[in-house]
C-alpha cells in the first residue's frame, strides 16, 4: 500500500501555547494511526519549534519549519540556519510557499539555494510550486511548474529524489479567497510534475517523490483530491488548524 502524507503549515498563526495544545490534541486523536501507512507532519512557527519538538518526536509526527536561510551560518540578519533547526528537532523544511514567493519576494534562485542547503544538512525539503491565476489564464501553468521544479532542483544530485517532497499548490487555490482546484485539473498538473521529475531524476527515482496537493482542502473535497491518480497526500492550511477537523479529514481519506 502506498504511504499517504497529511501535513499542515500554521503560517503566522498560533502562539507557542496554542501550538502545544494543538499538538497534544492531535497526538491523542491520531495515536492509533500507523505512521508507516500515513505520515503526519506539522509546520508551526519558529518560536514553537523547540517546545513542540519532544511532543512530535514522541508522537511520531514529523516536525517542519516554514522557511530557512541558505547557509549554515553567517551575517544573515533575520534568517534561520539549518543547524539551528536541526538542533530543535526539525526534520523537514518547507521551501517556496506561495506566500514567500509572492508576498516576500522569494525567487526561484533563492529557493534553489535553500533546497541545496537543506539537502546538505539532511533536512527533508518540502518544495512548494504552483501557478498564479494569471499564468493559468495564459495557459502557462505547465511551463511554470516545470520551470519552478527545474530551477529549485538545479544542481541537486540524483540522491535528492529520496528526501524530496513536492507540494502542488496553485496560488489561486490558497487561502480565504481561494477555490480548490478540481480533481481533473490536479490530475493533469500532477502528471506534468511527475514527468518533469522523471526527466530530472529518471523514471524510477521520480516515483519515490511524494507529491501532495494543497489549496483550500476541506472536509468536503479531501477524499476526492486524495484519490487523484499519483497524489500521495494533502497539505492543508485552514481546515487543519483545528485538531479535530484535521483528524476527521485524515480518517475520511484513510477509510475511503
Ligand atoms: P489553505 O492553505 O488550505 O488555507 O488554502 C494552503 C496552504 O497555504 O498551504
């Protein structure tokens, strides 16, 4: 059976206390789930990482960071080092989320440097890619996805496929004003992503890269999105920030 991945990024929400309470509840609700069948990962704010590290480790929940600098150390005010993340138990790092690209001006070249740095430091990169509404209208979606993948993975070794995860998150589908993509649309784009990964890493290795869908996933659409061919999981924002709701979504997919 293929492993399924369920994750959430809490963005700039939840204090340390709120993150702890959330993770304790999520742990209790999901402790019977076989982590080899379904992986759970949570990506909280930087300030919460150190205190929730032990909770996640005990619960078998993978802990992620929302961003990272591209050097181990140096004069980079405001950035965080992979060594600092590893020190507090972080295993995964989210790179290139749409909000970082489009609100904070992160370029493909920056995402590439961060990704190579994550690999060097044995952190699992969760690479987020996705086209804007305008690019979709101009029928550029496929090219955008291929370019973002090629650029982010430039000079990555063949081994990168074994730790990489890709989240396909169309920019127009994310957040309050977003609308989830249809299953057919996601199926088409995921096939494009898989094809590009095959060109970069070879067909066999490309199949080992989990591809997740994100963007307005909720309890009404999770099952159909999780069943899109070649999708390995869901990356959820708002609908996962309540532990009961997240648990309900996970179970609905696992039982479908
Ligand atoms: P959303 O966020 O589920 O709230 O749309 C998804 C994301 O930004 O990853």
